C-alpha cells in the first residue's frame, strides 16, 4: 500500500499537468487511462482535472477488442497504458493548477442496449467548479488531518471523488493496489484512517474470516455500489465507531441520496434522502428522478438521443425504480431492469449475450444475476441448446473481461417469457431455485 500526503500530491500533480501541457493537451481534451492504481496514476488524473483536461478512466482488465471500441469512441488525444508513459508525464516542468478540479472524469456506463456510453460533463467555469468540489467535500466534512483509505479501483467514479476531497482539503490518502481484506484491516488499524469508501463486497470480505476489524480513528465509512444485505449492514454498524457507517445512492451519471446510520436504523432498507441541493421524485412507473444543480448536469458523449431520454428539465434518471415515503426517504425496488451488480461493478447482460450469441450450440441465451454471499450478485447464463457449460465459459473468456463472464451456466429447455415475447430475466433465478445466496462463494460453474 502507499500513503500520499497532500504536499506530495500537490507537487506531483503540478508536474503531471506540466507533462500533459507539454504533450499539447488543453482544457476539454481527453486523456485515456488503462492502468492499475498507483500514486502516479492518481497524480496524473488530478493534474489533468485541475487543468481542465478530461481523464477517461477505463478498466485495465478490458480485452484488446473492448479497449479499441471505447478508445475509438472517446477519441482521446493521449492514451496512458504503461508505467513508462505515466512516468514520462511525471518527469516534467510543473505548471500552475486550479484550486479545484475544472471537470469530471469521463467514465463509461451502459444501458439495457449493452452499448457503453461515456458520461461527459464538459469543462466548468470557476463558480461551477468550486460548487462541484464543495458538493462532495463539504457533504463528508473533509479537512486537514483526515486520512482516506482508497479500496476500490480508480477507474470507478467514487474513489476518485473521495480521494480528491481528502487531498485538496489537506489530508492524506492511503492507496491499496487492489482490495485485500488483510491489508485493509491493517490500514484501518495502523494508518490512522479517518474515512473510507467501500462497496458491500468489501465489507463482506472484511468480516468473512472472523478477524476483528479495528478502526479507532474512523469517522466515516461510506458505502454504495450495490444493495447491502441487512445483516451485513448491521454488522458493519456494530463493528465500526458509532455514527460512522453512512450509505449513499448514486450512479456514474450523478448522486441522488445520503443516509446516516441513525436514519437507516429507523427505516431499514432505505438509501436515504436527497443530497443537499437536490430533490427526488418518482413518476407513474416508479422511476426515480433527481433534480440537480447546474454543475451536476451531464450528457452522454456524442449521443444526443440517450441524453434527451435521461433528462426532463433539471432532473435526470438512470432508470432505477423506487418509492419515496412521506418523509422523503427513498427505497429502491430494483436497479435497472437488466443490470447485474457484482462486487460493486456493473455488468450489462445485453453486452454479454451479444458476445455469446454466435457460439455454436447456443440457440437462445439470457444472462442474469443470482444472489451471492461474497459479491452480492454473480453473473450467470441460462442457455437453450447443446453447448456445454464449460465451453460457454471458455468462449466468454476469449471475448470478454473476466468480470463480465458468466460464472455459472444453466442449460434449460426454454427461457421464461412475457406475453409479448420478451425474456422475463427477473424470473430466471427463481425458476432455477437460486433465490437464496450460494453456500459456497467459490463455486464457479453449474448446470441444471
């Protein structure tokens, strides 16, 4: 693990910004990253943000064909995909930086079509940039003296936001190269960690082996990214300092709610009320809409049709369904219809199905999520045809990043359908008897 001070971060970010400037990048240009977490990675990302250059943060586990598709779409001026290219940017003459980020990173997310879409915010003016930074840093109360533990990959949106809040308010960041429960417990105990962000899968792994989790200085453990099972949430509240376990609900596109532990204990299952400066409502179909300030607006990169569908005035939706109680607390009834969230990572069945549809021996296929004790959900596939489960998994691994590949394949006689001929994806797990979590989190393949 690495520990980064605010002073070190400031120096390295100025050098990184100098390297980007020397390479000819200007505000609004895009620089793509395909690297694992490191202090240098974080410095270049923040150096870009503070000069208005937009980092495009991509999962380094993507296969070459997947990378090409996203890079062709993002059209970056520079691609950083090696330690050498990163080091070159950090060995430059420093330049002046804005006090706060002037833009947001561009992340790719997908919808039920399976085609990834870039979430683009453009470059902010000075007032909106300051408001955007305060929106996050003030919400969580960041100040000099905080030590933030980064557990999640830096190609996700939340880890970058939290790390920026800590460093730019004068705090330190402790960075794990990948999540390891033993290393995380050690950091919480020995590095004077005051804040961290985790997904429920991280919490599950922290408690899996029964070891004590000590975090004497922790004031904030924020979690999001997937539904947190009630027993796991209660265990976290009991294990960590009083008042420290907060939840929020959001998406790559933007943030909706925040929920204190006291609010959750009074209303188990809620994801909280609207964050400051926002207002929530649901439409006749139960779809959740969030009214946001100007700095929180976004569009889908070069996709005006899907951008228009996501917005109604100053409110946007990501297609999630829920209900609001009389006090404004939101309860989610379901994530987007087709979305599988495994370990806090979004997997879109349509994309997986498209990759597998041409395999010999598959007549029909439906990809779905089944409950999993470790990951929240695991990616599964129901197949009509003669293809063997092992062959389907091997075929997927040749075409998709590992986290998208089905872990279990079930051969079925027919897929459950609606009266209009659409696959009833939500019914597949129940039909196969998979409503309850697996007893073994290490089970990789199954047939039925």
